[in-house]
């Protein structure tokens, strides 16, 4: 990138590694997301990518009222911001069932729902709902290829949907269909894969209708597929990564025009030999679950990623001779979602200057509940 939009004045005052957030770019991405969705009404964006109240507030500012969360802390943060309709997209088990109901009692101004793929858990949720005399919304979680959670569409899914439809104090919201396994680079291939994997869901919807029940809504897709799902009837879409973007999605999905809006600032801490440079950007500062490159360097060329440890990232650079310990390097994470919660706060950058900080409010598993 030739335009150093990411460079910050007063670098000497910022301890590294640091997470920088560019609010104008965040807001621009929200507007692009809304435009692709044809408006805010069918959007249920995922907050797991950013976990920040300030970003939730920007979404609400632009008319978004529905949200999707992975943790109870994210759900509580969203309720604190005034989110009206909040889905917990993680089947609550163990003590999280009680916490889910305490959340609903604490924030009566928000409508909460959650997903299920197991009859016993659905029974436990219904029993707790009856105990509290509190109607609770449930979505049937569908596995249409992700193979992480959910029930495969078919007869068993139909029977489970029937079962939860008759539980006391339970309001069936519809189907949750996350297809995060779809990563075709070519848009035409992505569309074909999306249609193929959704075919079994469409068949299930017809079976549910034939049994005399309704599917009020379907929450489908992440960032790669939400522009495809939005063309269906009765669909809410739940993109997440597009609000901050990252180098992984930028590389894989070049048909999107979202802007990187979260940058990591790091420093050279050593030059151990030859063309080797060591940065203070270890596992504790950036998500390490992906193969290299785990970052895209913005102002330092890289020939090879040599090693990555708890506190250190060692690279081989053709520009090593021109660099010295203490030099600042900017980079974009390959995977932003698990990188953000490594920081307690992000520095807010406006007009190339630090303008404050935003807390990563939901980085922990609990806020108050």
C-alpha cells in the first residue's frame, strides 16, 4: 500500500504491540454492509469480530437492531448498548443456561433468543423458562456442511423442530444456518457451493411447512455468503468480519470492497543475524491458529516468516539492513476475530492522531452475569 493511511503521529508514546482502530473506516464498512444487504432490516451482524460497545453503537446509529453473539458477555454488552433483538449463537449448556435467563431478567428491554440442536438441552431451556414464567425464543441450529454444531437437515431435524414447537414457554424463531465452511475465491463458485449446501435446508423448510408448522425466519451466512443469502425470502444475514476486515478475507474475497480498519502496531526488538528481524508480535499479540502469513506487513517487506513464539515474531526481510531496533512496523492481521480479544483496549485513530481508546468490552467470558 503506497498511501500510509495507517501511520500514526506520536508513535513514541504508544507501547507495542498495540491494536489501532480507525472509526471512519469502521463506519464506512458498516454502510457498505448495509448497502449489500439492501438496508439494515434483514441484517443481524455478528459482534464476535470486534467485541466493542462503540462498534455496536455505530451499527445501531445506522438502523441495525438485530444482533448475533457467540458468548453471554457479547450478548450482555450488546444489551447494554441498546440492542433490541439479540441471538446467542451458542447452545447454552451447564451453568450458561441459568446465566442466559439471568441475562433476560437483567435486560428486559432486549429480546433474547438462542440456538439448540439437542432435545435434552431444549427440554432444560423450556423447564427454566417455565420456572421463570418467561417466554424464550429458540432457533433450530442446522448443520449444512460446517460440521461444527447443528443438526443435519432431514427427518431428525424435522422431529426436533416439531418437539421444540410444542414446548411450554418456548417461541420457535426459525432456523440458524451458518455456512462458514464456504470459502470459494471465485464468486461464481461460491454461489454454486452456497446453493448446493442450502438445498437440503430448503427441503427441510418445505417439510416443516407440510407438517403444519411455520419457519418465521432463517438466520444464514457469514461475510462470504451474506450477499447471496439476502436474495432469499425470509432471511436474516449475519456477517461479522466485514466490519473490521482482515488480510485473510482481503486475499480470499477480492470481489468485496471492505476496508481494513484494524491495524497492529509493533516494533523491531532485535536483529539477531543476517536479514533476520524480530518483532514484539508473538502469539499473545496476534491469532496464531492459521499458517503463515499471520499478518500482512504494511511498511516492511517480508521474504520469509521464520518463527513465531509467545512474545516474538521472527521474519527474514530484504530491507533488514535499513532497519534498527525500535523502528515501528504496521500490519494487518490475517484473522482479526481472535486477534482483537488479545487486547484490553484499542487506540482510536482519527486524522492520523490518537483520539482516545475503545475498550474491548466483551473480551472476557463475563461482564456482570
